[in-house]
C-alpha cells in the first residue's frame, strides 16, 4: 500500500512540475531590438550628456517611431525654456541604431538595454570622454 501511495505522489509531482514549465514557456517572449518592434510605439525618458562618466547636462525626451524608418522626437534640456520637436529617419542593424536627424539625436547609437518596455541607447563614443545616453520607457 505504501508503494502505491509513493508512486501516486511521485507521478503527481512530475505532472505538476511539467505543467508549470509549459506555462512559463508560453508567457516568455524574446524581445528583439528591431525597427519592426519599435514601429508605432511611443517612448519617454531622459537624455544625458556625459563627461568622464559624469552627467554634464540632461533633459527630457519623447520619441514616437511611426514606421520602421521614420519618427518624431520632442526634447527639452534643463537649460532650455521650450521643448523642440524634430523629425528623423533611423535604421537598426543588430544592436546598432543610426539616427539621421538634427542634434542631439543624430548619429550612431548602441543598444545598452531593451526588454520591450525600456530602452537604453548610448552613442558610439560611450567609451570616450564625452558621450550621450538616452533612457526611455514605453508609453504605449
């Protein structure tokens, strides 16, 4: 009788753990940094100018990626009175993003973090003395 109880308990435990793993796999999503993932999304956060790794100046930034190639950005640095709005074009290749538009967003950027709800990019000079970083949170 004890053997039957032990076998039933063991079978139930295996079944329970297997079901749990399947549910976890169904809810996991792999986030890939790509133009198709960013298309029709809106983000807001902060823009940082760094000197020797220290924040030199910062401001707020909002970005809307309308298509897989075009977007609009509104930014305001702490020392500006009014925000500025600019249009831009962009391309993404692996972890690299090129933004063709006016400063401060123009240039080559490297993805530092992306999980679908937050995005951090740093300019390609991040290892040098002066660099820029954008930290965003998804709005929609």
